[in-house]
C-alpha cells in the first residue's frame, strides 16, 4: 500500500490505510515458500486436502468411514457431527486432520509474525467461514496452544460476530461516525469468491457509541458461483439486492444513512479499482475500466434525500474492523480469515487523542 491510499479530506478513499479508529499497517500480504503461497497451507481447501490424505490409506483397505463420498462434498456440519458421534474411528480421522491443519495454521501464523508489518502483534483474530464450525474452533484453539508452546505471546481469538455477518458489521467502521448522525442503519456488502451477501446493519449507536452492539437487521445471499454471471450481470444483481433491502428498511421505518460499505477481495486502490486478488469473482474485476463503487452510485444515485456515498475495502480488513470495540486492550493486532484463501490484515489502534484528529 502506497501513500496514495491514505485518507484525504472528506469521507475518505477506498482501501485507505488510515480509518477513524485504526491504522492499517498491511493487508493482503502474499507470503511464499518453495511450495507456493503460504496462505494456501491454511485455507478451507488445505483442510480438505489434509482430510483427503488421511482417508486414502483407509480407502485401500475398504475402511473409509465416509465411503465413496468425495471430501469436498462432506459438509462442516457433518464433520462436526462425527466428532461427537459413536463412530470412534471416524472421529479419530477428523481429529487427525484437525491436528495437522492446526500445525499448518500455527506455522503460517509464525511466518506472518516474522514480517516487518506484523512486528509486535499482540493478538490475532481468526475469521472466515471455517471458524463457524466445531472443527474450525478446535483447529484454532489447537494452533493457539502450539504457538504458546513455541513462546509466541500473540494468541488466536475466534472472531466474535458470526462470520456471515462480521464483514457487514465491519462496514460501519469504514466511515467517520458523523456520517451516521440522524441515522440508525446503513447498507453493507460482503463480496466473496462464491457468494455475495448484502445486509442492512443497525448501528445502535445510542446504546453503544463504539458500535459494539451493531447487528444485521436483514440480509440476502446470492451464490454467484452457481449462476456464472457476467461482471455486469453481477453488478446489476447486486444493485437489485441493495434496492430491495433499501425498500424493506424504509418500510420498517429505519433511517438509512446515505452510505454503502463494501467488503471485497483483493488490493483496493484509492479510486475504487481492484489492483489484484479478485480472480475468483465473475468476469475481470481487475480491469482499469471497471469500478464497482462508481457502478453502484450510477445504479443507486441517492438514498433518501442525499447523494449516495460508497466506500470499499479489502474483505479481510473489513472483517477485522468488526472487532474494534473488543480490542481496546491491544495496541497492535491482526486478523487471519480462513476461507477460499487466507485473508490477512494488521492493525494499530489509535489513541483517543489521535482519534479526535481523524
């Protein structure tokens, strides 16, 4: 991230490294070793590959408890059920995969902590869809124990909000608090390699000015991977989802701020273009001729009586932002998101004095 991503006067830039409550020291780091990207060793796919490896010797003997079912088709819910089920061998198989994955997660975490950008990190939030399962919770806890045994002081903390809602709630921290004065909610978007989720987030600032009580009032999910839309088709569908939520919020009597926060994969440039990392999205989102925030403003030019403002940032960053109210005891902290890949971001909390200047 260069100097051009620093927040300027006004609402701010997309992908900004200085936000109202935190400075973003780094995000979307792509660490490599001889085998490729390190993040690939601690992703959802990595866990599936590990489980598949442990199944192979059992398959040869006809003792695989999962039978002919492919590993990719075994849901997290099913794996969670096996952990507490009567089939001890099946449970032991899953535990073996959890243990090996935890070792990989601990190793990858160590590599992040050795980078300059992650120096002096005091705690690490772990988010992403993998966290919302018993196997994910066990893997995170085991990795944290491994790190502690290695003398690492930065523990791993499962993200507090539901992973499906964390990025939507994190969008509330993209904008300065004054933009929400007179409003009680906002539109938020979480774009992933498989799904796009949109939601109306109630800020509940009167109850908790730090946004610790913010919650998703209503959301919609679209699995774009199933439909294979064009880029333009995806944007139109996204805008349609937002318009539907806008109408629902107005009917409910919610006062929507003229603001849309977006969580999106990749390195986000200050002008709203995506530099790299959006290869799993439909069409070419990294084209210099494509700008999602501008496209949404064209399709939703106003919210209520005011012009629409859109701010977009990296998905790992935005998930991490949802944790700001709960990380006040830490100066420097990071987030790792386990999903299609391994998202990452490192934050430095700004002092109360510095916050007043923002």
